[in-house]
């Protein structure tokens, strides 16, 4: 049995316990005024030539590409997060980098061209995991009367999770799009989605999210 199979078996056991006890079975649902947030889909994470980059994010890119035109056609606000452009990795000698590693640079903070922002989209520069921590995002959403946050991006176990849990503290309805988020670790990705749903956020598939947006 592989590590992932062990994890899925353990999650199934815990899920059966939750159902038996009647806990964590609810849904936050959707509101009437959503926004779509795309977390940290910058080249530093989507381009495998960077130390933190991974091609595992490609399926999430593809899902976001399907959501963007629908959201924009419906006038749903689109929000992006990334690191401040001036942020740099610690300077090291060439011997400290593996072959092909590209140092963190301004391009690393730029949103991947495949899901690039339009001029009217709202870009949040953050230094912490949550898109809310130390940023004006909460005020921006409240001013726009947003009640539902559709969450995509990376990484599932870090910035996605932190943003979803903070969204709940602001009384938003956090909805994570399963195909629209990804992690460098499949195990971390799977466990986080299992652990967060019904307690801190809804986890829905892309088809359901698109149906909601179109409606």
C-alpha cells in the first residue's frame, strides 16, 4: 500500500466516524455576491525552474482558465495575490543552488501569463500565508458587499488553507474549488482538502462552481 493509499484509508475511517457522530456534515453554501480569488499563481510557484516552482500546478491553472471568462462575463470581481515585487531570496553562493535553479527575482512575483490579471482586477501583495494578513483585502471585500469567496491557487496546505480560514472569520462563505487548487505534495493537498471541508470551508468541484457562476 502506498503512502497516498494509507492516507485515503485513514481519511475514510475518520470520515465514517464524523458521519456516525453527525459532525462536520454541513455546508456553508453560497451567497449572492461572490468574488473569485487566485492565490499566488506567480512564476515563482508555477515555473519549475524556480526552487519553489512545480508543474503540479498546471491542472489548477487549467481550471482557473475555465473560471476566469465565466466570472468576468458575469461581472464577478477577480482578485489576485502574490508576493511584493521587491521581495528577494537570501543571497547565497552559486554552490548553494542546485543545477537549473533560478534565483528569486521580479519575474518570480509576476502572475503567470496563462491566468494573468486584467487592468480592472484587484491585485493584493502579501507577505504572509493568508491573503487577509496585513493587507487591505477584508476592507475591499466588505466595501464591495462580497459574501462568498471562491478560492483557487496555491499552495493548498499553506496559503489556500490560511485564506479560507481567515475568510470564515470575516463571515464570508469560503468555497475552495477542488480542481483549482494544488500543492507541491499530493499528500498535503489531499489531506488539507479533507481536513478543511465542513469545518472551515466548502470544497466543491469545478463543474459545480461554474454552474454557480453562470447562474
